[in-house]
C-alpha cells in the first residue's frame, strides 16, 4: 500500500464540478486580480472567522509583513514569537527591519509558553506573534492579558489553524489581527499561493487594503509605500468553494487523528495532545519518536511518506546566526524537534491507510 503525506488530487475529485465552474466564471469575467470573486471570499471568510474584516493577499508571509507595516513596526524594534515555527514568521519580522525575539514552547502543545513571555518583553517590543502550530491554538488569554497590560498588540499567526477554536472562539478573531496562509496543502488551500488578514480594526483593514495594492486607495494615488500583494481572482473563487467544505474536512481530520490514537495506543510513540482550551484541526498530526531517521526510511520502504515540521528551530538556522542564540537557548523546543515526525494527514485519508501506517510503525519498533 502507498500512503502519501498529502493527496490534493483526492480532494479535487470530491469537488471537481464546483471548482471547475468557479474557475470558469473568473476566466469568463476576466477578473484575474482581486475583483468580485475575491470580495465574495473575503466576506465569507470574515464571517467564518468571526471577524469584521478580511483582506485577501498573496501569501501568509505577506499577511504577516503587512500587519507589522500597518502597525508601524520598523528597524530597531523587537517582535516576540516562537522558535518552533516555519521560518516565514521570523522572516516577516526581519522584512520590516525589526528583530525577532523568541519565547520557548510548552512540551505538550508545541506552542508558545505564556509563562515565559513577560521576561522576553523590553521597551523595544512592538508586537507579539503567537503561532497556532499544527492546527492547535496557543493558550491565548494569558498572552492577551500580558499584552494588554504592556500595551503591545498581538498578531495571530493562524497560517496552520483554519477553523481552529480557542475556548469556542475562532483562530484569527482573538488578537488585533490574524494572518492566514492558503498554501495548497493547508486545511483551506488555494490552487497556488494565497493568504489573508482578518481583523476587527477598521484602521488596520484600511491600511492593509492599501499596502497590498502599492499603498493606494484610488488608482494612481498613493498614500503609502506599499507592495503588490493582491490575491488573484481564481484563488478567491477556489477558496470560496473550499470554504463551504472546510468544517466537514476539519471534522474528518479530527476523526483521522482519533484513529491514529486508536491504532497507536500502547506503543512507545508520543501522541499529540489536544489541550483543554482548544479544538485542534490537525493541519499536521505530529508524533514523537525515537530513532526517527531510521523510522522514516523504514516507512518509506513500506510506501508511507512522512515529513518533519520543523527539524531545525529558527534560532539555530544559519539565516539567524546573527542573533547569537546558541544550542540550549530554548531547551524545550530543541528537545521536541529532535523527536517530532509528521504522519500523513488529510481529510480523504482512509481508515485502512491509517491502520497500515500504524502497523508499519509497530513493526519497526518490535
């Protein structure tokens, strides 16, 4: 049996007529950049995320950069985030000239540890970016309380958390703004690059609207030095169709996570924990294992394809060596990343494939 890490073709086949019609509509109307299809998606996604505004952009990275720009974060400032995330979170901070400052994670959730946040804050701190990693929300209330006390805005990196809940509230509605990626493999994925900003702030929304379009609210009149970060019409149409299915797909991911737990029960494998405050949407099903590289090779020989999210924490990446962090700076992150392994996870994954994957893992350790 072959078990792919993700299978985008399987998803497309379930919604092919809807997708084809939506794309054809954009081509017929020749509204290829922004336009009606994007506007319709923005309204739907804002409602879905329980936010007042949604602004479609060309990637999750751009979403993060533009929110920081809208807040006026600049060279000499500091922005706090976690070292256990995709590098784009830190890149966005660097792109506006600010310095990333890291806070270690909780072992159980893989997310930012709120008890370590306050110590990282300085008089240069201009924003905090907690990351809802793998599809599970950070414990936001303690972070929001500290941020409110210190008058520091909180930006949610919700790029892996479409539809995730924190105490019944949607990811992307908890901070000043939420940033989403619609990279094809995400729970809500475009057919190319895409992203969005959600916010309840009229001011932030208006600035993002201009910054994504060369700093312009009216063609050829430019209020800011912006960029070209607009969402394409075809992606807006695709995302509108897919959004109608997102809750169903997230439910299937959660059921698949339960099946993994069932079939891996009693093994030495460390299974991901769903925190009591969260509704996990399992963008990634991340286990902890010993002899990881040997297991990866064994599973590949058996036709099971895995991944590691992420093998080298940001503070130990060559790109950020100038920050002078050393091995041991964030011990929980470093300990966890040596053991994590992402198993195949997508809505169309079958119970037979999950059981086969679990049986292969058992065979390796036996």
